[in-house]
């Protein structure tokens, strides 16, 4: 098929790589403009742009798609379909109508649950036992289009957003490659979403990631895993932020946030219900460290309370 691909981060690059390998004709790749990143704040290409250029594909990076000039390359491509994965720009109706078979989005949840910006984070945070990939015929709403293909994936008790992201990216790539021949042949039935079951995966704010020790140990464990590797769950240690990267629920009780005991294996803190054993941390400006290495340079004691 002849297709336009629109995407930006690693999740999207996995799908683009699979579509290239499947032999599709891709006359145009859309991705976000280069952004400053890293300590030197140098302009950095998106993973999708890097991959597209490595394969000799034409790349466009409009700030938005509101003008006819920005949309012209899509029109000129005469694509059968546009495949969209974590692109980051809204597609106006004029763009949705350009490809012969419309625009298909690879969304990392089982729609209509977790529409929106952070479906992987929110699924883990909420304690869902499964998530998946939904391939959706895009419309002007926020992830409201009819579903073309929906495939479930279990969420493991040990999953972080990082590990689940990687499995979903691979699943999404396989699913879009499998869908396109059926879509071209007219063998795909679109299923409208049931809006009564819709939930929204809001963007992650700083206060979302602050750990409230009054929550249960299981809730806190889910938050830590949900915000690993980005943006990181945190608390206060001596009035300075301390990121918590890995922990596990254990038995114990006490004042929420109080250190019950600690050793080289972990720091055990009381929660609103149960206790949490912290095993990997990072202070501001420092590196991620196992607790044993962290304690060699920081004095903590039983009875101390983290904020």
C-alpha cells in the first residue's frame, strides 16, 4: 500500500520499522519538529525522523497542520491511508479526509478505556490486569473513532511503564502490518466505541508523581512502576526531592512515611496500609542507585519520616 506515516517517539518508530520491512510504499513521514534535549540542550531529531532518514524517506516536520501549505505534502503523496502513532499533533478534518482509506491510529489501550495522552502510565497506576492495542479509524474526537482491530495484553505485577511500553510497541507494529491488507481488500468491519465505558488518561503532572505515604503499599508500588522510567515517582528526604525507582510491598505497619528498618537490601517504610521496601533511588542531580550504594553516602535511621 501507499501510505503516509505520522509519529514521533520510540513507540512510533517500532511501527514504522515494521511497515518498512513489510514493503509498503511510504512517500512521506510526518514527525514533530526537532527539540532541544540533554544537558547541552542541543536540537535532537525524533526517533521516527532518525529511522526515516536512515531509510531515505521524505520527512516533513510542520508545527501544526492548520494551513494549506502544511497539508500540501500529504495531499501530494496520494496515499491510500495515513498510519498515526503517538504523533503529538491534532489532525484537522481536512487531513483526516485526504487518504482514500482515511487515517488509522495505533493506540496503546483497549479503547474506550484510557483515551488520551498517557494510557500506559494510567493503566498500571489504576491496577488494571490487562491493556492492549486498538487500531482505530480516526475522527475529529480524542480517540473516539471506530475500532478496526483490538488485541489484549496482560499487565504483569512487575511491569513498569518502560517494560509495558516496549511490549505494546511490538504488538502495535504487528497489528498494523496485519491490518493493512485486510483494510485494502475491504475485509475490515469498524466497530463504534461504547462511550459509556470511556475513561481518560490525562497527562502526567508533577503532583501526580509525588508519593503520598497514606496510600496503601500496593497503590504506591503501582505508582512507582507507572512513572518508571518517566517522569519518576518522588518524595522528600530532608526537604529535598528523592526519586523512588523500584520498590515492593512487604509486611509492616507504622506512621505513614516512617522508616521501619533498613539494611543493604532495602529501606522499609510504613504506608497507610502495609509497608514498602525501597530498593532503588535517585537524589536530585545524582544517578539511579541501588539502596546499598545510596546508604553508603547517606545516613538514614529507623524512625525517620520521609515527606
